[in-house]
C-alpha cells in the first residue's frame, strides 16, 4: 500500500521555446479542489491514552488507537494534552534534510542527522488537484523532451502534485531497496503524506522510497539507477519481463538446468 501511494515522481524539463511555470516552495498542501471542511466535534476520534511516567509523553506507539489507525490526535481532543506524541505532522516534528546532487538520478534528498527505524522523516507536500487537472498536466508533460513526474494519488479523484509547488520531499528518489516509505495519515478531515524510515538511517545517507510504478504494455520503460544488489533494472514493476516477451531469451545452460 505504501509503495502504491508513492505512485509517481520525477522532473520535467520543457523543450526549447516552451516557458515553464516557476516552482514555488510550500511547506503545506495547497488545494486546487475544495478543501475538506473541519470535522464536527462529534466526529473527532479521541483516544484513551495517558502520559507515560518514564517518557513524559503519551500516544507514543500503536497502543494509541488513533496512531494505530494512521490518524493524528487533534489539539484539544487528546487526554495527553500538549504531551501527546501523535501530532507529529501538525507540529512538523521532522528530521533535518537537504537536497543534493545525486548524479545521474538528478537531485536527491539526504538526511542531515541520523534517525531510527520508523521515525518520521518529512512530509510530501504539493498541490491537491482533480483528476481532470491531472490529465491536463499529463498531456502537457507528455510533449516534453524529458519527463519525470511528481504526482501520487491522495484519495479517489484527487492527486498530490509537487511539480510546480511543494517542499523538499519532491526530491525523493526511487530505490529497489528503499530505506524509507510513504504513508497516508488523517489529520482531521484531511489526508497527508508522511515519509517514515524503514530502518536506521545514518546522517548523510540518501532518503529513498519505492515509487511502486506498474508497467503497462506498450509504455516506455524508465531505467532504474539505484544500483542496489536487487535492482530490477526498471522503475516499473514487471518491465523486466518484457525482454523475455520480446524474444531476448536464451536457452539455459546445463549448469543452470541442474
């Protein structure tokens, strides 16, 4: 599910003579569709957590019903008050990150401090657009000479696109052995996309996710440059089988048959 949520990201460079819309930095999502109305008080889910004596915090793990459901507690609606540990997106409890030159992969994003497994690293922000607007943008970038896309499905009929507006999360590169993952979390009536560590990550290490692209027959494949031992050679899952279908198959040797 996390991989599917990551659905598509990359850079688009316009051909000569075409003016590209300037990128705008934003640390929160900007809605181009109607923004969800705040939840009525009666629909706000309150947990039953208590502040832990040893840590001085509450809602710090999956024993919190809201946290287990990937839903943040809302201020004024949590028994732990200001000591609630399940308001990380709202409080922007992110790790320090920075874009860097990732060589053939373009711009990447790396950690500037170490983090532990399952720690919240950052949020993926962008414009929330309709399916019609997404189709319009896709038709536009399909005419570009080099296409990389920054969108992912947020919920049915709405997509998060960081091509023209977003934060540094737009620079997350793909890896077939990713050290991080994306998850959709409810914050009130809104869905937000958070990036969590799959394992302990050292300072200076690139943050990577699995884009989770699926291959469609006839589409152009995208070469993967992650360089990991289990690299499948293509970003699109299933694209590695195309070589066999196209006749690039050889008879196995006697040793391989054994």
